[in-house]
C-alpha cells in the first residue's frame, strides 16, 4: 500500500519512493516546517510566562551577544542573520533595561561596541537554561542511544548547512565564525538610539 508523506505528521512513504534522496529531503523539510511552527509557539509561551512578556527577538539578541560579545551592532546582526533594524530595536530595549551597555570601541572612537552587563548575562543564562529544559522535556523518555544518535545526526546536518549556505558579501562562511575576544573598552555615547557608524565586521556569523 502506498502512503503519501503528510506534512502534519512528517511520516509515511510508499515503497516505490521510500529511501530516495529526494523523498528523504521532502520528509526532512516537512519535519523542519512542523518543528519551526511548534518552536515559535513554544518560545512565545515561554517568554510570556517565564520572561515577563519580553519579545523573543530581544532575548535571542541578548543571548548571542552574551556568547560572542562585545560586538558592533552590524556584526551582531550578521551573526544572527537578522535585519539590522530589528537588532537595533532589541538593543535599544536591552539598554533601557540595563542588560546591555554601549561602550566606545578602543580601536575606533567613532564606533560603538555592545556589551552585556552582569544583569544581562544572568538573563541570557536563564534564557539558555529555559531553552535546554524545553528540549530536554521532549527527549526525556528517549533511549539514551537514540538521543545521542539524533543529536549527532542533527549536528552533522547543521555542519552541512554551514558548507552549502553562502555567506553574505564580505562575510566568512558560518563554520569559520569564532567568538569575539573581549577588548578593553571605555564608556561610550549614551542614549538608546545612538547610531553604530561602523559597517559589519567581516567574518561575523551566527
């Protein structure tokens, strides 16, 4: 009996097509579509309940900055593959909340570096733990071997994405990204909407 692939379940394939590379790609694509929808809903509920209604992009920006900062705003947007204006709004909110501080770049006084404050780092860690807890709840009843095999396979898939997804002009591929080193910094301009006058750093990725 032939069973068509159903995007709602991401399963099922007829014997004539099972195992074809394009069939596997279709099933993976459907599964990722479902995962994306559930992930958006789950994170929206999580931020509403656990993070006082903060917008998800704001927490994502904070987490990446805590991991890779200090960074200029353009480099941060590149690493997240987000629109610079969206990153700018998130940074403004984080500065108002005193989770992020703007400091003058010691290598170029006209430019601004974004740095997480102790309160911002604490919030970023809470966000990371919450994400891991939600993922852990999904695989809690899995056989450890299955969970390890899935994790290894997904990591291999992401490594493949890093190879095939082209970098933006002037930007290194994702696989070559490395966290920025923390340079000495001095207090920079105040104000939530202070512009970053420096173009994105080459090699900045998510």
